[in-house]
């Protein structure tokens, strides 16, 4: 599951970025909201490097996954790289699911299960919940 969602985000990052796509906007936000020209100028100089860094981090996460599954042991540096990649994956999935900062994920998942327990929405919300748990676990592990 983790492998497939990371690959999906990598595929998006390898395409020409469509600035009209809300996922692209979320992963590459304007740095100067009141100055679109300034944001565009900065993007022109930084976006390729940022995209390459996101792709490198995602590839490193995939490389650290055991081929047959199982436990993963990470160095602190690898865990931080995982956190950055998980953030990108969660942002992308959250945008596609129309989740906001104030969304009650548990309530959303409960409602989706009551409506249709076999729906893709239930699966996607479950993946998002798993990624959130994984990210929180990494943060706690790094904090000691």
C-alpha cells in the first residue's frame, strides 16, 4: 500500500506540472500570495530543484522498503526523509479527498463505511489514516 501511493505521487511529480491541479498547488504553493508575479519568478528558479528533491526522497523511501514487506529500520536521517515524503503523499491524497485541517477523519471514515463499506472512499480514507498514523509514529520515534 505505501509503495503504491508513493509511486502515484512520484508519477505526478514526473509529469509537466499542471498549475490548475489543486494537488500541484498544494505541493508547490505560491510563496508570495499577494504577489503572483514574484511567486512565478521564484518558482522559475526553485521548482525544478524542489521537484527533484521530492522525487529523490520518494525514491529513497521506496528503496528502504523490504521487497517482501516486513519491519523497516531507519536512521534518523532516513526517518526525516520519510516524514517529508509522507507529508507530500498525505497532502496529495488529502486534496483529492477534499480533507481540510478541521476535518474529523474518524467521523468521515465512519460515515463512508455506513454509506458503503466497500467503496473506494473507504479505502482511500483508510490509507490516509494509516499514513497519518505512520507519520505520527515517526515523529514520536524521532523525539525519543
